[in-house]
């Protein structure tokens, strides 16, 4: 494997450290047994979770797949879409799938950084400080409408997203493992929103766009929700598909998915092509290359393969880069978007034939 690939795995090795011990249901299954191909087995286990979530989150199969890819790769997700498309339901069902804890923060203009991370309180009678941990101390954190809060509060997530730890009153506190942030934002053209800083955008592995469901899916959703079936399905799926220990094993498999040097070079060329495009005023940096390889590995694992194909790179290129690039004003006037420009770049960069 190439030096670049080794560097990718090393930079993200903290993603796969030991998970915090939590009460678990006896659902653990050993990956990699002698009688079963571990890659196919891993794919089957994740697909079981995928099917469970799709029973609750109706009409958003691509969104579910991409969120699972980010979970496997140890990345964070930025979800963009108007309210009412099932984002909270998605995170709740994902957390129940592996018995994890779930917390939600509603970002508002008056939300303070300490409301996110926690703070220290001094007890005069006992002459000591007590740390009150914030909602970031969980497995899955839903940062709802993150662009409703000012930049100072948004930045409170930076350390925990990158380091999986929080500094409170000079002391460092590790978050539980696994730890994943799923932040939602409203389309930027809506009133009362603050653009996310570039440094924070770069911390998200994927940006996923949630669109309105098709008519058929909306009919199914309407029938299920109006009949109380959605909450019933969520209660029925409260039993974890697997435990945190097996999730750790699944995450540990991702860096082992093989990446041919030609495929790695192709991924880097795609990212570098954004820096040469006259249609973009902001291009993707090295984090995009790292994130693209990790996401492609997780995508391959989801398919039951232990190697990455160029198609895995193509499938993940847009969600990995759409929030890391910005279209030039002239192109915006012409109706171009980040997705359309990236699609042109993917079309123009030749993929290897393996």
C-alpha cells in the first residue's frame, strides 16, 4: 500500500480506538470467523442496519447509505434540507441500531459555547469545581440547524469533531466512543442563518442533501405517520442490530480495504482538479483527498469488497467535496452549483481501467 494510503489510515486511526464501555444487549457477532468471509459478513451486518433504518426513514435510501458510510469511516456529516424531512428520526434510528446514546442540540442565535461543550461550576461550601458536561458527551450528536447560531458557538464543535475531546476549564475530557456529529443546516438563502466557517466545514467528511421524497414515498410516509406506524416501527427496532464492540470491528476494517496506487492517484487528481477550475473561487484541500479515500473504502465495504474501485471514488466524490468548494459569482449567475461543477470535473478526469 502506498505511503499516502498509510498516512490516511494514520491520520484517522483515532477514529478506531476503543469504544467506551456501555450496557450492551447480547447481539455481538465475531467478524472474520474461519467459516465466513469477513468482508461479506461485514456487508451483511451493515445492510441489516440499513434495512432497519429504511423501515423508519421512508424514501431516503441514498441519505441512509451515505450516513452509514460516514459512520463506518468515523466521519461527521452535514445534512442540508428544509425542516420536516426526517433528520431527527434518522439519527434516532441510527443510534438505536447499535445501542448508542443520542443527544440533540437546537442551535439558536443566543446559544453559548458552554451550552454545547459544558462548563465548570465552583462550589463555595466544598471549595471545589464541578464539571457539568455538555450534550457533546454522547455517541451520536444531532446539531440541529447549526447555521442558526453565530460563528463563536459553531466553533465550539471544532475541537470535539477533530480530537474527540473537549477542554473545560483547562482540563481535557474525552467523548464516548464511537462519536459522530450529524449537523443539519437550512439552505443558506433562508433568513436568519450564519454561513459556517470554512475551517468547520472542512471537519465534515460528507455533506448530504436531503430532498423531498418522491410522490410514492410520500404517500407511504403519510400513511405510516398518520397511522402512528413510524413511532411504532422505531419502538420495534429499539433492539440493537449489533453492539458497540461489533461497530468497532466494522470501523477497524475500513483502513484495511485495499486501495490500488492508480485509484489513489485518481482520487487525488479529482481533488486537485478543483484547484485548476476557473468555475470555482474556493477549491478543495488535502482533507478532501483523505476523506475521499476513507469514504470510498467504506463504500466498498458496504458492497462486501476488500478493495476500492474507481466507481467507489466517483460515488463519493460529490458528497465529500460539495461543501469544500465554492462556485465563482459568474458561474452562480449562470445557474451553476457546486454539484454541477463537480460533475463536470468528474467527467473530465480520466478514471483508471483496472
